[in-house]
C-alpha cells in the first residue's frame, strides 16, 4: 500500500520535472532558513510513516488470521457433515 503511494508520487514527479524542482527548492530554502523546525517536522513525518506502516502491517495480519479462521470453520463443518 505504501509502495503504491510512493510509486505514484515518483511517477508524478518524474513526469513533471518543473514541479519536482520547485518542491526541491522550497525544501532546501526551508531547511536552510529554519533548520531546527524543519528537523522537527522531518522527525515527525518519519514517526507518522512508521506508525502508518505498523498499522497497515497489523491490519494485514488480522485480515490473514480472519481468513484462516473462516477456512478452518468451513473445514470443520465439512468434517462433521454439515
């Protein structure tokens, strides 16, 4: 899921180099003029990305577990003849 968003952003920026350069220049200016605040923002963004990754990882695990549980219920019903 995250890879899909990153791939979409990468495709967009590679097809629109002017927008990519403008975003890059804005980030460089902000990091140069306000390094302390931008570092805090970068750490916060990294924290949000990690939280999002963990949530999607846990959601995938729960989904897999519920599918396996449903399969086992149907297998048990087949065994007892329901």
